[in-house]
C-alpha cells in the first residue's frame, strides 16, 4: 500500500469523529430566547382577546402569541416554552382561571425561572409571571383586562409606558394594543434593537368569511422599524385609527 493510501486510512476515521462531534453540537437543543415586550388584553364588550408583541428576534409572531375566542390569550417569551401557549389555552378552555393555569404551567416546568408569560382568561382575569433568571431589565405590569411584560428591556419605563398608553387609548382592541407597543418602542423597547412585531386578535366567527376566530393575525417578521410597519399594515385591515 502507498504512503498516501496508508495516510487516508489513518486520517479518514479521525475526520469522521471530528465532524460527528461538530454535527452533534449543532443538533443539540440549545434553546431560544424570545427577549421582547408584549401585551395580552381583553375587550369584554366586543368579546375579543388579543396579544401584541415586538422584539429583536426573527418572526416573533411565530413564537409568542396564542389566543382563542371565548377562552383567553397568552404571551409566552424569554427562554421561550411554546407549550405554555398551547397547554395554557387547554387549561383555560377547561375553565381554569388565568392564575390557576399559570400555577399549573409553572409547577410542571423545571425551567420556569427563565420563563416569562402573560395570561388573560375568558372572564378577563389576568396574571403575569417573570422568572428570576430572566435577563434584566425584566418585569411586568398588570391592569384591568391587560398585562404588559418584557425582558432585556431598556428599563422599567418600557412596561410602564405600555400600560399607560393602553389605558388611555380608545377604539378597537387591536389599535389600543398597538398604542401600547408604540409606547414601549418609544421608551426604548428591547435594548438589543428591533426586528419583528406581531398582533393577534380573536373573536368568535370573525375569521375569514365569518369562519373561525382569527379576526386579526398580522406579522412583520424582519424589518428595521417593525412597530410602525405593523401599524401601517393594521390600518390596511381596519382603516384609519381612532
């Protein structure tokens, strides 16, 4: 056998082991952080539930907002556990309150201290949770029929301004939640920057052709200024804001 052939026999297995190690590291579940600011809210008169969210995260609307008409709405973020959304809606549909649903979700989650979630139930009861290991600044503010929460924010003023804007805003729930996003954005928002935003509003039989409940489901997945872009798209759907 030639020297080249002998060298190949020695090096090929070593190369395979190295590549296998790199591939293994790449497929290992490292988890994803959805560091963001969001609002969950309810309009008892129109019987609407919704979530609005913005973040320096690609396509935040694919991970954070969950809602079902007559059941409630959930925003799950930080070291995101999307099962908080699907499982949370199941618990609310069983008649559990927002507080009870949150307790069941966090009690079953060993990683709860890295999670952040806002929940509003069918009756408009609301609760928010910020784990102790969420990256600073992280926190929330709860009011009547709404909760604002965020992590890796410029500061507490982000959620404070969101809450203030939502309480002062008038008109459809979607526009009031959008006002909260705008206020959070203006207050500094996600301190890493901007990338995406989304808004979801559900109402029974207000989906396309009065089928389903997805009244509004709009997303800006990658944009240099996603909140104003989301407002532009929402205006196409609802017309001029109040």
